[in-house]
């Protein structure tokens, strides 16, 4: 993910924080891995648009119950626009809030949240499809289920 001999302090800090959380807490490993991958992409400059529809710019509102993330177009879509996009992943309000948190929170608080199992499954699916597409490689999340 990084170039040799080019300082990457943010990535190193994320890596060390992630190792710390793995070794010192009993936090769910799948959740840790999702947070790490999404935040890593954000640090590397892959920031999806989450405030408004990437197609028609309809703002996303807090009271919405469902959100639609377009892997193809790098961001969230409103419901009508999402119907025309086969790459859309449907997200609950909780999963969408977790995504925004991972992308924007203070690095010291990155791992300080939990989400219900159902939302974790959504986050894992989003993480796998989105990060594999951005990194142009297949990384199997199951390998980390030790
Ligand atoms: Zn739209």
C-alpha cells in the first residue's frame, strides 16, 4: 500500500493502533479488520462521497432509514438513482453511520464503537467489495478469522 522510502506516518499509526486493539482488547476481529481497511483507503485518498447522492446531489438526511452505496460510483445514492445501479449495496442507518465514523473520526477514537451483528455483516460486505475494487486485488477476509 505504501512506497519504499516515502514516509507514511498516518498508515504506520493506523497499523500500530490496529495491532494494539487486536492484542489488548477482545473486540470482534472482523470489525477491527473492516475499520482498518476502510480507514486505510481513506488515508490513501480514497474518500467516497457520503453527504449527498453522487448522481443527482440529493442530500442524505439523518432521518433516512436506508442508504445505498454505489461501489461503481464511489459513494452514496438516493433511492431513485440507486435503482439504476447494479453495484449498489443497501446499508442500514447504523452501518452508514459506522462508515461515516470510520472515514472521519479522530484517529484515537477509531475503534471505540460497536455495531450489532446484522449491521456488521453489511459493513463486512461493503468493506470487502469496496476495498477489493479500490485496491484492485482480492484479499480474503476469512483468512483473518483466526
Ligand atoms: Zn440521486
